[in-house]
């Protein structure tokens, strides 16, 4: 009986071994096939960061993120800001420029400040020389980041292939239908940068503004942004440019602020390190958290008091 039982088990055991060998062989063949199959080159990292002037009062931002997760539920979606003032392309450009470099190379940004939505302005993806991607209307939003990080490539989005299916008759929400969809496909590796669309040989559309510069015995710049919570006025004058004046801490410098060529403010202000270096209510010149020359009133609002705003139409001059 023991012999019969052994004979009955041996063929069964052999069959299992054969089956297992065949299964392992199939896995090996599949692995070889996958290894030999051409793979898309991917230098994105699965992260998409959103900026817009939409605010959060309705579902617009949520809709953009929903589209992205519909493309790939594994994407990581983050926000830069959705509080850009309505239609303020310049501020969108500034916020991008001061944020992009803090994210890892391969991150894809979606920036939608698009008062010309549905018109002939181009929808593009910029690849910076730092390896970041920005999906946006080419309406001036890329002005500063292209200067700071350099342009490795610029492609127009081919909406025949890179558009949310079923949205072809929608003309006023490209943030959802074109930009978020394209960004998600790019971030997840479903398309390469080259598959975004045709290359644009020209540079990005740029907004003219006053770059930081030494002009005789003064330095000049613009006011790219306000520190809106406290009313401090931030210029684009960097430390290296400012130091060419030879000014020393504690020295009072003449500050002039113009809007569209009209003088708005003119006063001598002390150059100090921080707010508490002057009495409450007094003005000061200091370097802000991004190392740019700035003006403030200690415990007060400089911008509101002197009716100063921001944007490329504003010019600042500082001299001894």
C-alpha cells in the first residue's frame, strides 16, 4: 500500500514542478519583453503645483485637481497660491519666480492667470534649465522665471492630443481642460516634453519692467510686489546692486517712487537692519526675507499711507 501511494504521488508532484517551471519561465519571458520594450524618457517626479487667480470660493481649483487625479490617482498635488489678484499676470509671474526653485527638479507647475482665455494667446509648457516645467498661457506669466532659471525648451500645447476628452466645446476654462490635463500627463510620464506639442523657437512673451540698475549716483528698480499683510513695499533691487552705492547702516538715503513717470513719494529714509531700529511710525529701508531692498513704516502700513502699489509701471530710485 505504501508503494502504491508513493507511485500515485510522484506523477502529481512532477506535474507541479513542471507547472511551476513553466510559470517561472513565463515570468522571465515577460520580464525580458518589458525590458526590451521602449520606455518613455521621464524626468518629471509625479508632483504638480497649482497657482491661479481663482480664489477658493467655488470648485474651480478642485475641478483642476480632479482632472489630474483622473489621469493618474498617484500624483501628488500641491498649491502655490490661488489668491493672485484677478487678472494680475505680473503678480503671477513674481510668485512663480520666488517659489519654483524651492521645489525639486522635475516638478510640474500649472499657473493660470488668464484674462485672455479663449483668444489667440498660446498655451505652452516651459522647461527651465533647472529642470522644472511650467504649464501656462504665454501671456507674460513666464517673464521672470525665464530670466532667472533660463529656457531649456518651450512648446505649444497640441490640443488635439493634450486636452481633456469631451471638453472640445469649452473655451473659458483652459486651466481645467488643457493645463491641468497636460500637466498630469507630463508629471505621470504618460507623455514626454517633446509630446506636449510643437517647439516654439521664439522666446516667451515678456512684460517690460525696470531691472535693478545703477544709474549715475543712484540705484533704480521696480516694485514687483507688496508685503500685503503689513503694507511693506518690496523692490527688485538686489543687495549686490544696492551695495554699489557705498551706503552704510544708519545712513539716510533719498527714496523716490514713481508711477507711470509721476512722482508719488520722495523722502530721506534711514537704512537699517530691522523694524525695531526706528521709532514706531517712522520709515525705514531694509532688506527683506528674499534679500531685496524694501521700505516700511514701523508698526504701520507704508503702502496704504503713501498710496503705493506694485507692478511694472512702478519705478523706485534710491540715492545718497
